[in-house]
C-alpha cells in the first residue's frame, strides 16, 4: 500500500500537464502581410493597379493647371483604386459590413459603395456648376453695368418710370413694341431700357434705332438674368418705378397706367398684371391647365390669393428691388411674386391683356419641360 501511494502522482503532478494543455494562446490582432495582399495577381487586379498609377501620375503632372480640390480628388481616386485592386482590405471591409461571399453579397456591397461615391461626385459637380453659373451671371451683369455707366445713361432714368424690356432675338417685334410705349405715364416721364440677352438677329440695333437705351449680354442667359441686369441698372440710376414687359408684343403698353397708378399713389409697392382678371388669347390646353394649377399652388404655399403667377407685366417701386433675392435664369415670374410675398411687400393684381406674339415662335420650352422648370422655380424660391 505504501509503495502504491508513493507511486501515485500528487495533485501538482496531475494538474501540471492538464494546466499546460488548457492554456490559451495569445490572439494576434495585427493582420499579417499575407492576409492583406492577395495570393495571386490576376489580370483584372493588374489592370486596376496600372490604371491607379496612371490616374495618380496625371494628377501630379497636371497639378499646376488643375485646382487643388481636383488634384486631391484624382489622387484619392487613384489610391482608392490601388487599394481595391492590390489588397484584400476591401474584402475585409465588406465582411465587416455583413456583405458575405456568395449569393452576390460582395457585388451588392461594391455597388452600394460605388453608388455612394457617385452621389458625392454628383453633388460636387452640381455645386461647381452652380458656382460657375453665378460667377458668369455676375460677370455679365458687371460688364453691362460698367458699359451703362460709361455711356452716361444713368441720368436718363433718374426719377422716371423706367420701362425694362428683356429681349432675345426679337428684331421683328421690338420695334413695334417700342413705338407703343407712352412718353408719359401718370404724369411721370418714361425712359426705356432694352436688355439684349445675347441676340444674334440685330435686336440691339433695332432697339437703339427706336431711341431705347440698350444693355447687352454677350451670351444668352435667360429672361430672368436679363431682368436682374435691368433691375440693377435702374436701382443705380435711381428710377422712381420700374415696369417690365415682354418684347414679343404680348403685353399692351397702353395698359401701363393701370399698373403704375397703384404704385405711384402708394396703394402698393408692386402691381402684378393678371390675364385671369383681364383677357388672354386662347393658349394650348396644357398650358392653360398649367396656369390654373400653378396659380393654386402659389396661392396655397403663400396663403395669398394669386390669379396669375406667370405674367411678367408688372410695375414695382425701385426701392423694393434690393430686398428681393432673384436667382432664376428663365422661370422668373413666379419667383418675383413669391419673393415679394415672403418679404411682406404690399402688392395688388391689375387686369391686363395678353395677346399672341406678333412674329416668330415662343422661346418657352416644350410643355412638360416648361411645367417641370416652373414647378422647380416655385419650390426652390419658397424653400430658400
């Protein structure tokens, strides 16, 4: 018995090997190089790496001619492509985001990441385009303003009713319209400014031959841009009241006193012409339906009864113009009305007549595109 007890291993001896067997091995948290780089370089991966090198080389070579932001974007794109093509980091990232192999999981993950990147690039492109458009508009307005000042035209409009007419390729119509402008409205002398918005048919020469002052945009930017230039020049010239009307003969200059009188007598600061209250030639059914719809839309969002939000025939006190934020290049009529309502500018609507244009075809886009642009202008003006 003593011999067997001596031969039996003690607790320490028995536990020693078992304790050694159960000891946990340390976990390596840092990935090895073998886990980062692929086992073999396929033709697709090689093509991606070559393209990544070319993108980075182009960015570095053109760094002096490109903007800093563009260089950084190109370098980021090149490095990103190199990471995707030459490493397994993307694979590990997709696994962490639960896009597992099989059943198209990885393809779906890559598609989601690609869509996100494209969305960010589209937002940046839109931002750059918007900034470039603003800069171009400022340049055109600045050139027209400087030429207006050098010509000494400001004194022609001081204290008068300034009639501002935006025109684009209206040589066949502008002469007749100018002949109908009254020399005096409600006891105030009138002076006419035609803003030639990049015409190529001699509109500028016809307007000048009929005694109008002409400001010119060297490229076409739209009726809203032309009116912004006209407003700016009239504010600088200290005109008393500004009246705007179309150059195609649709608006009757003989009805101008009806618009000027409420402003001159202090009843309102803006008088909007309304074909609904007055008379209009029959238009395309879709356009007539659109006028009704947009009038109700503007009335609803502004909580103001509006009968004609698409009429550009109006009179406004010049001192009101600097208060309005006007950005629309083309769909400017509703923008002006909504801005005036938002700023609390007293306004009235006056019955006017809208006839068919004298010659030529309308510059407005097709019905659907026009409706979408008009709706976009209304929503953006109200939201900003």
